[in-house]
C-alpha cells in the first residue's frame, strides 16, 4: 500500500511539474507577442513620422522577436515600405517578394504587388 502511495505521489509531482512548465512557456510566449506588438507600434509611429531607418529597426525586431506573431505580415509590408521610402529599393523589392511568396493572397499581398509596380 505504501509503495502504491509513493508511486501516486511521484506521478502527481510529474504532472504538476509538466503543468507548471507548460504554463511558464505559454506566459513567455504571451510576453513575447506583447513585446512584439509594442515594437510594431513603435515602428509604425516612426514610419508615420517619416523616420524610416528607425522604423526599419523596429519592424525587423518585431518580426524576429516573435515569429509566431499575427502581425508579421503587416510588419513585413511596412518594413518593405520603409526600405522603399528610404531609397533602399533592392531591399524593398526583396521584402515585398518574400511577403507575396509566404502569404500568397490577401490585402497585404495585393498592396505589396501594387507597391512593386511603382518601384520597377
């Protein structure tokens, strides 16, 4: 009986540990998304102020800090636009094409295709 109780306690400890580790991973991911959104918002403010070099840094960080972020497509678009507006046309073309290839359709893809026509 004592052996069975000890085994049950060990199983409970493992389950609690796995649950705790899972909760911490979810919390870290949520923090990462939150920070990524802050970086995107800072980038957008810099873009709107026509501070394209600063915007580029924020959009890049937004994308790399949390690649699972739902705003990656939007960040890619504004990253490409920031390159375009700062005269880095090769980087703009490359980034627009990456967005088009990755997402295939949608408004950001359509706007990327339109922007590419204006560059060429």
